[in-house]
C-alpha cells in the first residue's frame, strides 16, 4: 500500500471514529439525563457557601455540560460524514462510490461489502484500490 492510499484510508476512517465518539457522548448524556430526571430538589439561585456544595446543582451542571459535548460530537460527526460523502461522490464511477460508501460510511468489512455488492472479495479490493487512487481529499 502506498503512503497516499494509507493517508486516504485514515482520512476516510474519520467517520467511524467520530461516530464512536458521538455514540459514547450520547450514551453518557442519556445516563446523566436519567440522573437529572430523578432529582427532585428545587435549586435556588441564592449564593451558597463552598462548604455545602449542592449535589443536585452539581449533577445538573454535569448534565448540561454532557449535553453540550454530545451535541458538539454529533455536529462533528455530521460534518465529517458530509465531507467524506462529497469526496466519494466526486469519483466518476458508481461501483467505486458504492465500495467506499459501504466500507467507510456504513462501516462494512470487505467481506460484507462484497456480499452486499454481489462481487467476490478480489473484485471489491480492486475497486477499492482504484477508488482510493481517484479519491481527492481536501
């Protein structure tokens, strides 16, 4: 594999990494949301001393921070997937587009991609490598 192909593969894999991060933050958000939902104490906007830290307030702040982080990760995922989709769509061959889309946006293995496209693995690898050669990353 050439350095250029390896660089393009890493660029394409960003979608999966962003998806993993977004999923992790979404799960954390859901856990924090459940904790916040269970809180029944009303929070006062009156200043409190540092000695008596309000655990309810702390939990709600944590929930808010996690919510913001989860939203940012989802935005990052959307942006990354759109960027990769545009690059893949710039290839002038539908089979090559399909191979890269299934592989890097649907997270399929080469075996799964071959099965989905009704090709043998060798053909999928050839189309994959040809697509990488044509792919132009920003």
